[in-house]
C-alpha cells in the first residue's frame, strides 16, 4: 500500500463530473490498483475513488505532479499535486479476511444447503470460493447455467456491495466462469446499498433467517 499526503485538487470525469478544490488530503494506492482520496473526517469513506481494475499514470515533464487514474470504462480521476508532504509504501501481505459473526456464518451455511432459495434451478458450486483477494461466500449456477457469486451479510451496506464488486471484477476475468453476475444477500439491505447494487447490475435478496432454519412463521395466515 502506498500512502501519500499532499496538497492537491481532484477532478473526476465519467458519467458525472466532480471537483475537489485544493486542500491537504490522504491518497491511498492499494495493491489491487484502487485509488482513493480521503479527508481528515468521514470515518472510512473516501471523498472520491476509483475501483479496480484501473491504471495509474504519474505525469512527467510538463505534466509532472499530475496523476491520472483510468478504469476499464474510460472514466478518469485526475489528481493535481501542488505539494507532497509524505510519500511511503508498505507491504501488508495477504490479509486473512474478515471473520464473520455467528449469524453471517450460519446464514452462509443455511443458504448453501437451500440454494434454491435464490431461485428455482439454482445449484451450488461451493462455499468459500477462494480468489486472490479473499473468499466469495457462495459460488453457484442459476437455472440457465450462468455463474453467480453471492455475498452474504447480516446487514447489507455499501461496503458489502463494494466487496462483491471487487470479486465480480476478478471472477469475470476467468473464462471458465465468465460471465459471472452478483447477488447481494442480507437480512436487511440499506436503501443506499440497494441503489448502488442496482446501478452495478447486482441483484439484491432479503434472507429470512427463521425460514432458512425451517422455523414456520407463527403469524395467522389466510392461505
């Protein structure tokens, strides 16, 4: 990981345009190629970012001090450096990944056993399908034989959609699996996460924990 603290301005050119005026900011360049720009607030959320796969080009000559980050869709993040206050790189190695809590782990196990919950004709390939950036919760096939990657959360938020997006970018490079589509499955999905998932072509699925466990709803029903 490369950490750069610099006084800079940032321009994004893509489906929309955005501009960050000059200010001191933290720039993170990760091993997966992603680039994100942070202020000294907002917790973990960046001011702007480019998800992988993307390329970073540092300008030279008359373009010295200008970083251009381009993704596969041709969108650009242009960072104009005015003063670099810190620049260091650190090798973090392979991360063991987030250990799921008991509910998420159980949801994964239950959904794998009842994969048809996602739709008629679904079949399981395997749980914890390992990739270079971590394990996909469930890899399966739909009724048409297409590969589906499923990310499971107890509470579905934007970071979970981002995580699934990274998995999909990687899995779709494998000709034996591609095309791979995504399903974001959770007991509760936040509206912002649903909007982002829909924008990226990812299906959302609400999981009923009790139903997966085979516990009947004790509410009175007409039918």
